[in-house]
C-alpha cells in the first residue's frame, strides 16, 4: 500500500487532506505531516488541508496557519486523503470535500475502521496514524518540519510512549525522527503536558464532580455546558481529563461525559489493562482502541452512565 499512496499522489494535481472532528495531536500531526512532506517534495501540487480549528498549542508546527477550517475548495480534488479518521461520520462538515474527490484514501490505526474510502491503510497494531503515515513515506525525504509533526502525533497518542500500543517499532521511528534535529523535549511539553488556565480550571471541576463506582474501579464525571461557561472553557479544553481520571489509584477505567449541546454528550473512555473500552463505545455507535475510545450520546447522564457501569462490571466480573 506504500506504493499505492505514492502512485495516487503522483497522479494527482489537486490534493485535499482531512482529519476528524475535534482534532487531537495525532490528527493534527498526521495531516500537517503529510502537508509538509508534499510541500518539500512535490511543491508543484495544489495541496489543501481541512480541519476544525485545532488547539493553539500545536501552532509550532509549520503549516498550522495554512489550515482551512471552512469546507470550501475552488476545484474538485483529484485525491482526498483522510488521516486518523476512523469512520466517515468523523469527517464532520468536511465530508463533502472527501466525497467529491475523484479518488479517496484513508490512513488510520483504529480497529473499528469500516474501510469507508476507496483505498485504506489501517494498522490497528500501530501506535498512531503518524506511525502508519511514516511507514508510507520515504524516510530519506522526511525533513525536520515533517518530523516535528509525526513526532507530535506519536507522543500524544502514546501518552509519551506509555500506552499499550507503543512498540519497539514505535520507539525506533521516534528515534529516527529525533535525529532529524527536532526539539523533542519541547514538543513533549508543549503538545502533551502544558495546559492553559481554563484547561486547568475545567479539569479541577471535572475531578471535583467525579464519582467512584464499582469500589473505585470505575471513575466517572459529567461536565455540562454551564461548567464550561463558568471558566470560559471550550470543548477542546477537556483533552486529558479522562486520562487524569484513569490515573486514580485503584481505578481500572474512567469515563468523562462532556455536554456539547443541550442533552448531547461526548464520552471519553480510558482503561488501564482489564477493560476493553472500544467494546463499550461500540454500544453507543462509537469506537476507538482497547484502552482509549469515545462516542457521542443523547440522553440523561445517569442513564448512559448506568450502562457503562454495568458493562464495565461485566468485563471486570464484579
């Protein structure tokens, strides 16, 4: 499939790159990684990058200011490449751009990917979409700016190399990218650890409201629109909260429910080792990885949290 991607790129003059709604580090890193690679090696091609406005903490990546957050393109693209997109719905408002392309290609690592593109490279054993993308590129043609993007995606999706999908190959690739001259320490701080004041405040609210269930094995919390408004926080400011809840001593699983519109909640599920949260997310039409998954649900928190509690108890045999 490496040659397939390169062949598709070679034949295209107009290329659209797309990621998923509420783009995280792997999404931003993979889309900008391919954008930079094409800029360095195929500058004659017209390449457009469509994403919802990412968090400003990723603004150190070259091309961040070239991201288009409105789904308008002057011509029908010859090729559309969706990166880190696990299903068609995750394209959000940019789905028409993808669907209007002459050829569609998907690069992903989610086990629930239904292969919605004409051609798909999905490697669930890989740590991130950036790791999958790296394997599709010519290492000798990866410049420092592309390396910064790929390293950002790998770092964020592995939790700085601690999640179970981190492999020997992940570390080898990270080492090769480091040798491109990137500021790897600065990337880790900026992309993973550094928080804005509203992010710290909304995390404090979520932790204060958190509940321990199943004898402390499951930690749940609900953030309402009013909670976000209290701290002038945005939806993207909740990143990292579910992971922090998962780190509670004795916890096996965590669930953060964040209201995105009245009565609609985004669920972020994380687990330590014994719970397959992707299976739980699938119950609500979502998906993801064994240890990190998500979905969107409508209804009352007490009702869907009860389902999650029951399913978690079943997996833990509580």
